[in-house]
C-alpha cells in the first residue's frame, strides 16, 4: 500500500531531476525499478507452468482477472533458486501487456537524484549488464537500476509474425 | 474532434470505398449511366459536406474530380487515363482524411494544386473531345449545372442548423436515389427522362424508398444535415431499421459477455460439487440466458465477408495495368458473415493471395491465347459456410503450379534433397509453396516475390486457428482453400491432464476419446517401441502429451505410455489423425480465449490461454502445433532408434555429463589404450591366414572389399597364428581395421585427459578404471589406411574459407573434433568455454559458424546461444549444438534457444553434414 501512497507524491516531484525507485532484492542484491513502471506488488500464487517457454518464464497467473506472465528474476540473472520463504512479484506493463517480475522481497521507495547514477562498471557480468540501466551509489550499498525495456525486450526472440 | 466531424470521416471513408469499386466497374462499362450517377452523387456529397464543415483542401480536390466526372456524365468519352486520375484524387482524399482523423479534426496543410490542375486539364480535354457530340448531352447538362450552382455559397453552419438550401438539396438528392432504384428495378427506363421531372412532386413517395436504397446499395448517403434526414424518415412513417454503433462499444459488450460466461462457468463448477443444490434450477436458467446473450452479441459482431473484399477490385485493376494482363475479378458469396475480428485478420492474407494469383498464377495474354484460353484471366473469390467454419476460396484459371519449378527451387533452397523430392507426390510438392522464404517468381516484381510470401499468409491464417490448402491442375489453374473458424472469442474445449498440469484442447479437432485398459477392446500395441492404437481397422500413431510438451517427469521418456491404462484423445488436424495420450480427462468447458503475451507467442504448441472456472490459468493447446510436433516427434524417434542399434554393443547408453563409453584394448605395449566406443563400427576377429599382403601392406577381404589394416605403433606385426582381433572403423563405404593385441573391456567413465601428448596418434592420458590409459587419436590413423580419408566429399572449396568457432569445455572433444573439422576443410578456432568465446567475438573476431557443447559449467550451451541471439551483431551467425543428450525435448529446447541444428556428440558425419547444411542454406539465401 505504501507504494501507492508514494505514487501520488511522484507527481509533485516530477519537475526536478529526482527519480523515485521501488527497490527490490534479488539474491541479496538491491535493484531499483522506476516507480512509474511498477503497477502493483503481489504474491505470485497458483502459477501455471508454460511448457517449452524460455527457462526464465515461471508461468502465467491470474491477477484480478488479467493473465500475467511471470518472469523469475533469479533465473533471469542466473542465480540459484530461493531456498525458502515466499517469493514476491512486482507487476509491470510492457507494450500494453502485463508481466510480473518474481523477486525475493520488495523494499522501500527511494527518491534519488540522477547525479548519483553511474553507468555499468565495465567488468559487470554480461548477463547482468544486459538488463542493467546503471548503478546508484547509496550509503553502504549499490543499487542496480533494472531496465525493464531491455530486460523484457531481449526476451522476445523475434518479432511476432502477426505484427 | 466533434461528433459531426467524426461521423463525416466514417461516412466519407465508407463512401470512398464504394467509389473505388464503382469506378472500376465504370471503367469497364463506360456507358452505364447508373454507375456514373452513383459515383457522381457520392463525390458530390463529399464535396458538399467538406464545404459545410470548412475543409477547403478536401473540397478543392472533390470539386475538381466532380467537374471531371460531370463531363463524363455529359457524354465525354471515358478514358483509362481519366479514371486513373480520379482514382488518384480519391486516394489523396483518403490520405487527407486519415491525417484529419489523426490530427483531431485539423485539416493538414498541403498543396494539391498540381493534382487539381491535372484534373482541370483533363476536364478541358474531355470538353474538347465532347465538342463534336455535344448535342446529345443537352438533356443532362441542366441538372448537373444546377447542382454545381447551388454548391458555391456554402457557409459554416452550427451543428444542427440547417439552411434552406441544404433542405432543398437533400430533397433533390433523395430524388436521385429514387431514380437509381427505379433504374435498377426497371432496367429499360431511361434515366434522362426521369431527371427532367420536377423534384418537389416526388418528395413524399421518395423518402421511404430512399431508406431502403441506403441499405441495399451499401452506400449510405447521409447528408450532414442528418437530423433533416431522420425527421423526414419518421415523417414518412418508416423508422430506421439500423443504427450505427461504435466498434468499441461492441468490443466492450463482448468482453463483458465473455466475463459473464466465465462467471457462469465458475458457478456451474461450484454447483457440480454440491449434488442437490437449490441453485441448480435458477442456474440452469442463467446458463441458458447467458448462452443466448452470447449468441446475440456474437451476431452483432458478424459482418459480411464482402467488407474484406471491398478493396480488391481496385487492387486487381491496378495490378492488371501494371502487369499488362487483363484480369477479371469474380466474387461469390460476399454476404457470407463472419466475426469481424476474424475478418480483420484475413484481410491482408486475402489481399496477398489475390496479388499472388494475379502475379504468379495468371499467365500473360499471349501465353493464354497460345494455350487456347480467353485472353482475360479470371480470379474467383468464393466464400461459404461449412460446419462451424467458413471456407474461402481464391481461385485463378491460370497455368497452375509448375511442379518442376517448385522442385528445382526446393532443392536449390535446401529444403529437401533431390531424392526426397522425387518420391513426393504433387500435393506434397505444392505444400512447399508455404515454406518460409519460398517464392517461385523468377523475377522479383514490385507486386510480389519479396521473400515474404505464402509462409506469412499461412502463419496468419493458422494464428486464427484456420488452415490453408492448395489444389492445382496444370494448365487449368490453382486454388487456395482457406478454412477458418466463425469466431475466435469463445471456444469449446476439453480439459485434460498431463504430467500434473491441466491443458485445454479445442474440441473442434477432437474426434473421439478412447479409454484403454489392459483387458478392454482397445489396447496400446507397439511396433518396435513405437506405440500405436488399433482403432476400427486403422492404426493410430500415439504420443504422450507430456512428451510432446517436453514436461515428462519420469526417467525414461519412452515409458510415458506404458500402463496400458490411460485416455487417448483422438485428434484430427487437416488430413492427419493421431492419438494424444493424457493422464486424465476432466470435462468440457466453454472458454474465452485470451491471447498469450507477446513473449510466449512464439510457442507453436499453444494458441492462447484463459482463466478457468476455479480461477487458475490454463494453456490452450494449438492443434496445428501439436500436429506438426507429432510429425517431427515421429521422425526423431526413428533417428533415435537407429542410434540405439548402433550402440547395441554398448553396455549402457551414454548419459550424463561427459561420461562416455570407452573401449579398452591393448596393442603393442602392456598399458591399456582406449577409444570412444561410439567411433568404433564393429569389433572383428579374423583368422590370421585371411590376412593378405599386397602392395607393401596388410589387407583382409571384408564384406566384399579390401580393408587395409593399420597398426598402432609403426613396426608392429599381426599375430602369427590363431585369430587376430581388430577394431573396424567405417565411414562412407570405406573401412579400416586397427590391429590390436587384445580387447580388454568396455567401460563407462568420465574422460578427462589429464596429460596431453606430443606423440602422434595419442591424444593424451586419462584415468580410466583407476589406471592411466592412453586415449588414441583416430584422426591420426584413418589417413594411414586411405590417404584421402578426410579429403573426399567432405572437402569442398567453399568450406576452406569458412571460419568455425568450436566451444567445448572438455579437452577430449576439442582434441577429437578439431582435427575432424579441420580435415573437412574448416578453419577452426577452439574455446574452452562460452565466456572465452564471447570475449573473442567481442574483440571483433569473425566466424562463419559456431559449434557449441551443451553441457558446460557456469554458462551452458543454451544460455550461450540465447545470449548470442539477443545480440544483434551475432544474431545471424549459425550456431550448432553438440550434445551427448539427444532427446526430442532437448532438441526442442535447443531450437528455442536459437540453435540452427542439434547434433549428437559422436555423430561425426552428422556434424559435418550439419555444418554443410548451414553454409549451403546461407548461400542459398544469399543467392
């Protein structure tokens, strides 16, 4: 719920070059998603497997009458599966379709100035660099910005024939 | 944008489509005054409305076009040039309208003076041409002029306001409509005579008739003063039978009904669990009402297929000119109705097919004359209902499909070998028309042959659950038969279970359900491990759904169908009938198909997904996908069983990571030597007396040919008495015998070459069965038997220049396969892992192909290939998978990861052939 409250604030701060991020943790690493892209946070339940799909696709699930494609971020980042505990998911929209990024936990909302943003370090694992839009230096830790367009865009193997 | 303008745009667009069609007709029958009147009236209305709404650009063009058409009406000769010019003007008007709509009502800036001056010049020409025969036109000049005269002093009125002029004009136009009707009904009547009658006298009778004309002629000529029209209609005592509803409203209604169906299903599900519930009766009622409501809403979405055909006459006309072939377009069954969603989706494929027929199908007039046909080619479009389907046929009376040319192309493109092609029936050959990247047109014309061809058409049709078939008779023509469902929105499905998951199979393709038990009439039988079902004197091939979907959970896939106890869903897709074995069958359910997200849309096995009564999501099986997977599954299981045969000697099949079967033997020295068993063709023992010496080397007669013997160490000799064991290696009809002292054992072990070797003939040493063992390098010995062993067919000039990157973490395979690849003439670079390979590629090293192992630590082959495919720079490089695990599921997984081919690790000829294929395919595509 606090996500939504913060979401209202975002309109007031829009003028400055401050960006609000919803932070999530995947395999111990802090990631940030621009708040404008996050639609909801939910617990992924009764996920239907999709045979023959890409390994990072966990399946499809029913979120209030909409069918959401769940993407397991641990698998996407080539991390071992979560041993115990309940996974969480953030709902995002990409090209008018609903996707759920399955992550470990959802953190807080941070308002960060773009001045503390830095490009990806050149020695970052290629598979991570692919979906990272940069890094924010926070006190005591680093936050990797999840670039949703690149994350999902790269998973479309080829443009659909119908399009 | 205000409502008035929106309505104007919709109506004008409709009118323009009609004008398009009518103009093409008119060109063919320039003397048909009815058609001309119709066009004239439509353009006139557009012009009038534009002035009314203050759209000067549109008005300018429409006016100039109208003037030109006025000349035709006055009797000027109709030329093709003039009609083309008018068509161009219509296109221009459409463009402006499009921008108008996008621009929220602001007429876009632009200059049409060139077009207008052309139109004017044409009008002047028409005048000149007419001068000679002007006398005839007298009767008509008067009303035409009157029209134009009233047109000018238009000023913007507020919506709802109606000027006297408008009213009068409305009446006059109404009258023209009546004329049209009468002219149609009473064909003999002369329009000229009617036009002269005084307008007001006809008014009362005219109004009701006009209402009918509107729907009949599909040319709604509503005036901007719509209110006037309506008032008049009601005044005449006829209420309007139809209303205009926005598509969005209908879509929304449909979605709501879909939700209602889902909710009803949920309720039914609940009631099913409670045997006698008081809800039962009212729910039954609700269910019926829902069904009727659903039907009703569906009906509102139905549209005549003619709407999808509307643009075709114009297209055919343009093509006819461009290709210089006279073509007639015949349309049958244009009033056949289907869901507008389906309609939208077949529009483009249909257009493409008609273009194709015109371009490839029909011959030029000379050829036609020579073949004894009429010069004018005919393309026929026919639509009709059949069962729950609509059949659309696109037929031409051209030359038919040239089977020989298709064959040649198929071979050239590497889609099949010459031998395969020869065995195929004509119908099978025809199917290649739908293969990707196939186009038989010798020349690429502007019309078709751009490489995106019938495969796209087929894909689009299959996307909506349809099929497309082709029949062709040489010399008589060909016809494409498209079968599509009436609607996509709601499908009746059978819910089944496989490997613990539920799936929905559309009932349309389910023929029957068979329950098999050991003692029942129906039993699963096997022909060499291939399960089949005997059903009413027919043998049905069987496959388990979990196998097809690659989700089988047990150890041995072939045991998926075992217990002689299960359900078989007999499916028919096209002409293919087969049985899909499932673990359980639940019930049938009407489901609302929801499209899958774009990310999953490339999965051929599913056509969509939906939310079931219990709120869970279920995947909907695509019968077409299952049918094609069934076909490929069959062929891969054949391949597998052949492999099994070869590995008959092996104690166990190779399995797991880098654990392989090794043949241990001794030769020349007491320490053991080893060679991968799968490379060995046969183990033989020969009587020493059979060994002959000729040309300075030892030979044996083996299977009707001479087989040279090779010794592990130079200077070794064969035994002097008894029998001599040897390992036989065969390839492409040649054999070599490697003389050994003793065959020790066959072991399955991990093979890590720990100490490399400088000595030729030995790859290195590894620990096998806890002893240091020499692994011999076959690549060294083979050329000793035949110097050209590696040099023959495999060598080809083109391959010499090809650079291949070979990625494998196991040094053994690197060492073993590198010489093989090199021997085949490739320039090989090896990498110990994907990371190194990526670094190389990143550094700008160029490779023509990549061969990659699958089972590797850190990054496996699938991931490696996926990351290559994601990078636009490397997307085009062919990548072959090399794996010790070759199962349909892993092949499918490989295909998804983006591998071009999947080769078993020890299948050396297979690897060379696959590489060759990749390159020949590449060259074929470039040619």
